[in-house]
């Protein structure tokens, strides 16, 4: 029985790969000579024949190395080939529990950059900040290293230390020692504020159960009578696009909530199915750690004038990836296309601007509460841009 399941999984994996190859061939965009990779095989044979320590030759690792090289030449920080061990580590990071220091990282102009430290993580406690450049891990430079290589260097045994050499946004350089711990990410946190008048929900990741947990959180509030909702997406580095769309469906009545563009499907639009809750004012908190799927959610709610963005410019990851698994446990994560907000706004490399920019001496939650009270009793959508001009007032 187990063997049959594995076979079905292999077929499911191979089908999208075949479709991609056929689509490119038919389109004539990426015609590839049949003998293009012959020199790679010849090089492999020379290595097998001439290298003076043949016991060091690992056929499988040689194959993986060649496959990694094909992907690395794209110079895309979000496209990677995963050997089986790398794929396992990647899966663990998506499951909400893993060992490490608790930072979301990317490559920005080839430099390892912190998207955000996770809330309550050892990295946050040690002083890591969004925008930090990690130039070395335990003294080894990250220059020229792949994202996976650096990520695996940072991760390690629970209780062991790792030294990250970082350059902060003010150009100060610092060696930060962090003790690795088990990182557990709970995707949703919530509480009632202002004696139950305002619901506060924080989404930390868009995982497979985020929408379920969001629904549970919403069910704890008196939605028919609350004044408004604070949706906190600060330091949410994203996750599953499907979960972001599901979250948006809780707050948008109808219309397009996301536009994607890729080579195989062209332009595709995703629509709201109709929310089931009263359209009370929504204040969405964003910062430079708000990225990817969280930008999808924030941008869609804002474009429909169902809520306002408060804080600072978001990160600006407006591309999405396709994950293709292979039977041996390896996988390809490839940037397949770009997404846009319902109004067609470009997000990648730009980010979402805040409607209300919060200064350093202000508290985002206080600003959000003031805005909600200023619009108490109003039903969304409203002209969000005009609402920023009005002076907020507390009862």
C-alpha cells in the first residue's frame, strides 16, 4: 500500500514538470539544443576517470551540484534546488516548528538580508532587526553563498551558539551571539482591547491552518457589536498564497482580490466569495518585515477600501514560487510569476506604502485605535484616502 502511494506521488510530481517543458517547447521561447548538456556529461566522465581520489566521487552529489548550478545562474534569491536534506529542512520551517534562531532571510542584491526576526525568537531578543545585513556566520563570509547554504549554517543543534556578523541599516557593524532554540511559530494571536470594543488579531505566518485559526479567533469576539478590528501583519514574512486569499475573503465583500502573471497561465485573477461578517473599520499594521503573502492580504483589503494601512512601507516581495517535488526527496523551488494588488499596483521591489506613517515616538496600536474610534459606526468601504485627512478622535 505504501509503495502505491509513493508511485502516485511521483506521477503527480512529474506531470507539472512535463507540462512546463512542453509549454516552453511549443511557445518557441526557450528552444534548447539536444546536445546542450553533453559537455556536462563529458566533464563528469573526466572527473570519474582522472581524479586521483576516486573514493571521494559521489555520483548523487555530483548530480545535485549540477542541478543547483542550473538554478543558481538565474541569480534569483527565491529560486533554489533542494537536495533531499535541504528539502526536509525547508518543510520543517513551513510546519511552524524548527531549530534555529528565528529569522526570515532573503538575498537582496546578493547580500544576505533579514526580512524580519520572528516574534519572541532568540534573534529578536538578541537585537536582530528587519533590514540587517548578515555578512558572516561564525566568521564565514556569506558573500557568494546561496540562501540555503547560509540558512543551514545559521540553523543547528538546540542549545548551541552561532555568531552572526551583521551590518545594521545605520552602517554599524556588530557580532551578535545567539543560542539556538526550538522555534515554534503560532500563526495567529488575538485579544480583546478597549473593554471588548476593539478586536486585535495578529497573523505571524500564512500556514496551512492560518485561516482556520483566524476563524476561531474571530468567533471569540462579539462581531455584531465591536467598533473595529486591528489586523497586525507586522513582521509577517508571508507563507502560502492560498491562505492569504482565504484571509482576504473574510474581510472583502466581492471583486478581484489578487492578480497574478506567469508564463504558462498568463494573467489570472482571484475573486472574493463574499465575507460573512459586518464591515466594521479595519486598521492593518504593516512594517518593513511585512512581506509576500502578508502584502497580498494587506494590499487587497486596502484596495477595496475595507481597511487602512498604518505603520511603514512594507518589504516588497511581489513574486511567487512554484514548488516541484521529485521522487528522491529533492525539489525545485522556482519563481514562476509576479502578483499585483486588485488595482494592478506593482509590489515587487517597492512594497506597500502606509496610509498613516507612524513616527518612532508613536505606538502603532494607539494610532490604530484612534483611527477606529474616529470611524465608529461607519461601515466599510469608505474613502480611505479621505479618512486619513480627518483628525482621529477617542471617545
